[in-house]
C-alpha cells in the first residue's frame, strides 16, 4: 500500500512538473519577459523571496536583474517595475494597458471578485466612478467633509486630555479617529471612543493587516491553492473579515428598512437608490454582492491607511523633536490657540505641509503598491508582457529613490521645501500610487492627515516614553503594508 501511495505521489509530481513546464513555455512563446531568477517547478522563486522579507527580497532581486525583472510566486510570473520613469511610462503613458487588477489572493477570497479593489473592466469603472461621485456629493474636498473631520479632531482632543499626560498607547485613539470619519460617511454616524464593539472590530482588523504583512500572508499570496487548505494564523484574517462583513450587512438591512429615496443619509443609502434606479438593467453592477465589498474597500482602505500613517507620523515627531518644535511654531504663528485648524491653513504653512508629505514618503505605507495586470500583449522597454500577466509597481523605489530625493533613507521635510523655505510639490511623491488606479480617497486622506496632526500638535507636546535615540523607525512587518513598531508616548497639554 505504501508503494502504491509513493508511486501515486511521484506520478502526480511528474504531471505537475510537466504542466508547469508547458505553461511556462507557452508564456515564453507569447512574450519576452524581463530577466529574473530561474523558478523551481510549482514553487517558483520561493528560495529567493525569503519568508517575512518580501519587500527586501524584491529589492535584492532588483539589484541583480535591474529596474524591470520577473519573479515567480509559485507558478505565477510577476513583472516587477521599479523607478519613477518606468512607473510613469507604464501606469500613465500606457495607463489603459496596465489598468487591470492583478491577482490578490487574500482580498479575492475575502471579496469574491466584487467591489472596487479586486475588480477590472466595466465593474471597476462603474463602481469607482459612483464611489468618487458619491464622496464628492457628501463633500469630499469641500466644506461638508471638512466639518466632519474637524468635529472628530475636537473629539480626540477631549479624549487625549483625559490621559492627563500619562504614558499611553496612541493606537486605540488613532483607530477610532479615522474610523469615525469613514463611518459618518458610510453608515451616517460616528461612535463613542468607549464603544467596545467598535474597539474590538478595529483591534481585530489591525491584527488582520499585521498577519497579511507577515510570512503567513506572503505564503498565501504565493501559494493560495495550498494555503487555502492548511491550518495556521492566516485563517484568522478571513474570520476577522466575516465578522466585519456581518456588521456591515446588518447596517445595510437597517438602511433598507428605513430608506427615503428623497433624502439619502449616507453612502449606503446612495448605493441602494442607485440599485433601485437600475433594477431593470440586467447588466447593472449595483447589486448587494457589490455593495458590501465596496464598503469594505472604503473602510479597510480608509481606516487602516490613515491610522497607520498617523502612527508613523507621531513616531517620527517623537524621534525628531526639532521638527515638532518648528511645526508648533508655525501653528502658533498662523492658527494660534483660539480656533481649530482649517484645510485652507496649509497654504500658509509651508513647513507643516512639507512635514505631512515627508511623513507619507518616509513611512512608505504600501511599498509594493497594489498589483496590476496588462489588458493585452504589450511591449514595454524592449520586453513583451503577455496579456493577463501581473505587474507590481514598486512604489518604495520611487519614494526612496536617491535620484529623486537627496536624502531618501532619512526623515527630512526639506525634501518638499525650496531654497526659500516655500513648499514645493515633487513628481516622485506617489504614496497614493500612480495612474488610473490611484487611491480613490486621496483627497479625503490628505485633508484628514493635515487636520488631525495640526489639531493634535496645536494642543499637545508629544513626549516619548523612551530615549529618542532608542526609537526604531524600521517597520515591524514589511509586506503588503509597512507596519510600525508598537510604542507609547505622553500627550502633554500645551
């Protein structure tokens, strides 16, 4: 019996290898892919992409193979593009070709192909356009959203005052801060900072993103067909998603029961009205299957990114008290202590504006970007990339490019200031990605970061719980997302 089992396993392995070789030859016949390390059958470049060090491994391969190279996640070839000029040519100059969504096994399992993030073609176009227009109608970039953000900024000041300068973990405050702005738009109301249900969900979501950026998330991205059936911490990501999905589905049911088509209260109402308007259209993308994933795109994308950037921002200001002092000085000069900041203030605050940009550049939140795919066989920089091939835009190679930034490895607001101390934009500032699939909430995120950070610094001095020389700015995990190390601080009332 053992010999039969062994023989069967050998047979299956041989067939798998033959299929892999056949598929690889087919790809090579169709296109001339960029160079890269030779993949193992089925395993791909697992030996070159070290566990828990995906970003570091890809940057090492860039050093060996150049700015454009091919790496295999299992049997799947990935074209990795580095450097500003290359990303611009691919995602702007040839944007219509590089616009499809690449494989995202974790999110595809969570969202089942629905929503904005993992979709392509007409579904992506229609849902993205609707989402952007709806956010604008609710005031994204206008007064309506600014008032919501200012209200939340006032609330967090009151909460931080309760700490009375004691050492604390800023994470719970920052998670609620960003969540409440999004939820006020999506479900029509904010939550108290003491709301245990929301706190539990946000803590779980944070844990889920930590797992995604760990070795377990990396293995799932490379070998989804195998990891799907294996036990391990990666399965917790999906149970966390299911709990969040149930919470949102309950809110959708509440909105359905109380919907007034003449007076939409939030994003969910707007979607339900659009769904009703298109009920006779058999090709409509506005159905419930797309609603929950679209909300998930907004909540996970908006809450997690703002929270993590804020965590990094406070940490960098702790590490660099001279920068914090200059921001305090500019706030006192332009805004004072008797009114809350407005978004218009940024135009009069070049140093603070530069600090906000440098925080985003330095934290390098999504170092590998989000995977794209080409919509047809295409020539790019002398190579032929076959239709459907995944393409990774390595944003970190732009944000940390020494040809674009004079001191890319260090936190330096001077990257966004000219010789006269005036704020200057930078073409290589791409934390929201580049091209047609850039972050749809970019305007909202910019406003949140400026108003939240300036309001906190208007009221508090930030004091580290440890010696500033011991503050470590390197990520705890670096995969899908750069995750900052846990830290504590004191908010000292000014």
